[in-house]
């Protein structure tokens, strides 16, 4: 009786055992952990949690050691009207992760999308919007304090050319909204790792450089940033090579932050052909191998695990089949095994499922980039937050020669 209860408990936690042995079940997460990573995980959404077969798969810690709420922690769910906070949906997913013994990646605090119109169209001035943003962050991060392994603090602040995206936050506050957000999140939960998260930054280019500049900006302001999330909404046949991805990861790591793949899916035209599936398996493998090759790439999250609940078909017309499980919750063997084997061999003593040799992965070390240069503002430039000091700002306070940095209040200062 006690032995069968123990077996049931261990099966629920992804550990297979007899009364005389404890063996870790083989899977995407246990292989990632054996490769030195923190987790392999999946996003999920509340409506799917009524599907018991789906939840059983999501709760299998051999495959998934981490869960990310796809929508439940976004501003339009949490603070639908000013000062009214609702955590029911986020709590449901946080509780599931806790029950399963899985890590929780919390997503996301400040984003131009899925933002309620009372924020987007509120017409608030600079100081008021800063106060609204800080209040939102403080309230939500405090609610989940101690539960979030990572927080995606700011999501998608960049255009494709690496310049700042126009949003109510950027247009009202200026780029300083980013370090202000990170500082507020750090104050509310000092132990959560704080991430900047974006798409199309999985290989070198203007946007990846823009994200690296955001890391520098946050640090210049004296705020804490721990990591950069590479969303990795990729396309079959156009996925960057392993070496391109590894070099890109190292460019972030060399700035003193870690990296995680946060929303990986690799879409194709549907219905997927067998050659597309073969290419997709290779694309997943090169992405996993890139992460494996750099110790500071801490884990990979797929943006849900099954095509049944993928967001892709609703956003990219005629595209889909992006995930390792199909619409019937069946593993796509070729894709699943490619991920499994890209992580390397099964943990010693595990209940093995595959014996295919793993590809070798080499750590690529690129030269350490120079420390970020202190920026000097041009005469007449309105610095929308604390460029001349104030409100905790510890970055450069120098104007270009001949101009004087004048503090107007805690939020505005100007080089005159
Ligand atoms: O009708 C909405 C529906 O449109 C919404 O879809 C979600 C949109 O966000 C998706 O996640 C984002 C994917 O891209 C990255 O850019 C972001 O970081 C992610 O947050 C999510 O998967 C979709 O479900 O869901 C709510 C419905 O009311």
C-alpha cells in the first residue's frame, strides 16, 4: 500500500522508482538539466487547463520543469481598471506549477500590447504614467513574490531596426521607462531574475544590437537586469544556424547577463510536409544545441507544447504545426527526438527512451565587448527622466561641452 502510493507520487513528479531504486524519467527537461540547464519548459493558458489529457502532459516533469503563463499575468488580465487587481488566472497557473514542482517564468509586466485602453489611451503626463507603471509592477511583483524564477519585466521595446518602438510608455516617458520598470521590479522581489524579452533577436543584427543597448542602458541607470529572453518565434528553413545563435547568445553574455529562449516555436505552412518536419527537427536541434553550448543560456521554453493550443494559426494565416506535439497531443517523434538528442545523452540511470548519439556542442567564446560608454546628452535635449540626477538615477550626468545639465524635477531634466 505504502509502496504503491510512493510509486504514484513519484510518477506524478516524473521520477520512476521501485521500493529499491529511484530513477529519473528521461525527457526534454531531464535531458536539459543533465546538460547543466535550469529547465526545459512550456507556456500554457487558463482555458486549456480544463483538458485533463493536456494537463497530464504539461505536468510531466520529465519533459517540463518550468511553466510560463502565456496570457494570465499580462496587464489587461491583471489590472483591467486603474488600481483594481485580479490575480485569479495567474494564481491558477502559479498553483499548478507549484503543485507539480515546476519553476514559474512570469510574463510580462510592461508591454505595448494586451494593455488596457485606460493605460494606452489615458493621456497621462510623464510623472503620472511613471507612477501608474511603478504601481502596476510593485503590486503584481509583490503578489507573486518568491514564486517567479524569472520576470519578463519589459517586452518588445524595439523596432526591427533596433530603434525604440513607439508606445505609450516610450512616447510619454522616453527610454527611461525601461530602467524605471526594472528598478521597480527589483525593489518588489529582489530574488526574481529580471529579463528583457523580445523577438527577432536570436542572431546578430540591428535588433539584437538594440537589445544589447537596452542591457547597457539599464545598467547605466544603476538598475538590475539579469537576463535577456530570446522569444524565438522561428520559421522552418529560416532558423539561424547553431553557430549564429551561439555567437548571438555570447554577445549578451559578454554584457554580464544570462540568456533564455522564452517562447520557442518553429512554424511552417500547413499541412506540414514530411520534408518540412525533417527540417523543423533540424531547426529545433540547432536552437537547442546553441543554448547547450553556452553555460549562461539557462533554459528553453516552448510556446505551449501542442499544436492543439498554439497561437500561430490565429496570427499567421496558413501557418502552424510549430510545436513538438501534434493536435491530438501525440509526440511528433522526429521533432521530439531531435530536441532530446540535441540536449545530449539521458541522465545516468534514467528510464531511457532514446539511444541516438548527441551532436557535439562547442562553447564559442567571442571577445568581451568594451564597457558601455557613458552617453552625453546634446544641448537642448530634454531628458525625460533624471538625466541630471534624482529618483535614484546613478548614470551619466554629463551634457556635451558648453551645455549645463539642469534638473527640473525628479522626472524631467534638460541640457541647456
Ligand atoms: O483574443 C486574445 C488573443 O489574441 C490573445 O492571444 C495571445 C497573444 O499573445 C500571445 O503571446 C505573445 C506571443 O508573442 C510574443 O510577442 C509575446 O511576448 C507573447 O506574450 C499568446 O500566445 C496568445 O494566446 O489571447 C487572449 C485573447 O483574449
